[in-house]
């Protein structure tokens, strides 16, 4: 018999007592969720080494090519707003299967896109498909875990998911050695098929019928209204979204900064990009250890202070051109590492407040994160697609996130303060 720990009913939400997965069952669920949630990062990152060649092939300027990344992030954000509530009504499996199938079809269409405009539109659809995997994975965590257990589960999830941004540019670079940028989308279609099989065969339903929301439009609006009227929840969404903005500024600008400003080739870029992902993932796993001694809130506060300081140093070095490539990478990796502590804990704090609507709450969280990312991606290009542009955006994101977290503390909310 599988070992389970009984979870108490939430005093605020009245959620029923349900068994919380432990042992091998917990490990299996996290591995499956990590594989599914990796579809988003793979979709975002795998074609990064090909951005300059896409521009050349389709006769598009750099800023326009970056809009294809923006399209993906828009799809990821908007898709979650619909898929999250849908999963609260029908359960988690059906939206996941339909969304992943849509991703496969969009990837095949990208393979033959005739222009940058068509490619950008298809990337929006591709993002909507990937959104299903991401929002359902977070919702399943909300269904099965609470409090520190949720933060720990998300940290483990980031470990599995983190393999994707490390491997994606490297895999994309390898595809480019024997194919054009179009081959990258063929590989993405194949990966989507594999993950669709995982969704069908390996993920059990985590939302029983008695906990599902009514299949009506007005209750969905009421649920969104309830979430948006919760000040601490909204501020925690802002913190989580701004933490992701640092990552998206890195994703959006890194291929141009590292390849064009610092002269790295596609393979060297993939290795350096992967090193940044290692910093992010390593921090998320150290977070599991720290959660045994510190609350998620305490960790987020400390990490945001460190991120703001490191981003400020990065900006100073980038603007003055001090330190060359190493002077740029070391503080950059420090910022990414700091965000590795924020990214599991801020969502866990937010989702813990509304476990009764985990799908909708996860959707709103994802929409905020990727919606802001959609704004950040072209902003790096508008500001110059160079090191200073990336650094300034990272600094602003970390500083504003710290201010937002301070506002949460000033509200004196017991649920957040005790977390």
C-alpha cells in the first residue's frame, strides 16, 4: 500500500481532507508533471539559436523576429485564462490532452510557415497549446499539496522542468547543424506527441467530481472576481510575474547579446545559456533544503534583496563595459539564481490562498507571468538588444517585486505572514 499523509482541511477555504501523496507516488506525480510542464520552456527556448537565421530567411528585422517569441508568451498567458477555469469544471486530463494535441498541430504548421507574420500567428496558437500543460501541472500541485509541501513540490517540479531550458537551445543548435530553423519545429511536434502519450497514459485525474466548479460562465467570473479582490493574492501574483520577467528578458535578449555583442557561435551560446539555467535550477533545489528551516515568505524576501543587488551590479558593469563577457555573466547568473528561490515560493504562497479554485488561480498566475513576459520580450529589442537593455529590465523587475512584497507585509495578512 502506498504511503500517504493526511492533509487537514484548510480553515479559510473549507477544502475537504484528502490524502497528500508521499513516497513513490509523490515522486511519480512530480516527474510526470515536470515532463508535461517542460513543453512550455521547450517551445520558448528551443528555437532561440535560430532567431538570427529566421530573420535572414524571412527578411525580417530583429525586433520583428522577437515578436514571434512574444506571440508564444501571449498564447501561453491567454490560453491559461480559459484552460484553467475549464479544468476546474471538467477535470485536469481533458484540457491537457486537447491542448497538447493543439500544440502538435501548430508546430507542424510552423514547419511550413511562409512569412514572419504567419509564423508569429502560429506561435500564438502553439503557446495556447503549451498553456494547457503548464496550467494543469500547477493546478494538480494545488489539488494535492498545500503550504510548505506545495513549495517543495514546486521546487522539485522546477528541477524536472529545468532540464528543458538547459537542453532546448543545445537541442535547437544540434538541429541547426543538419537542418534549417524549420527543423526545430518538426522536433517540437515530435516532442509534443511524446508528451501527449505521457498525458494519456501516466497522469491520473486529481480533481474529483465533487470538487469541480459549475459549468456556467458567471461562476467563472465570480471566481476571477474573488481572486482579484484578494489584495495579498494579487500582490503575490505581481511578485511571481516580475520574477519571471527577469527570466524572459534573459530569454529574449540572450541570443542577440551573446552571439552578436560577445561573438559566441550557436553551440557556445547554447552552453552559456544552459549555465544560466543551471544556476536557476540549482537554487530551486537548494530551496527544498532551506524550506526545512525557513518559511517560503522569508526565503522570497531574502532572494529578492539579493536579486536587486546583483541586477544593479549587472547594470553598472554592462553600461560601463567593465569585465567583458565574464563581468556580464557572473552577476547575470547571480540574478537567475536568486530568482530560482522566488519562482517556486511566490506561486506556492499565492496558490495556497485559493486551493478551492486551483485551476483558475493557476491560470491567473500563468497569465500574469507570461503576459508580462510578452511585454518584456520586445522591450529588450526596443531598448537596443544589448547587455545594458537586458540588465536594466532585470533590475527594474527585481526592485518592483521587492516593493510589491513589502506591500504584502504591510497588509499584515495572517495567512501570508505565517507562511
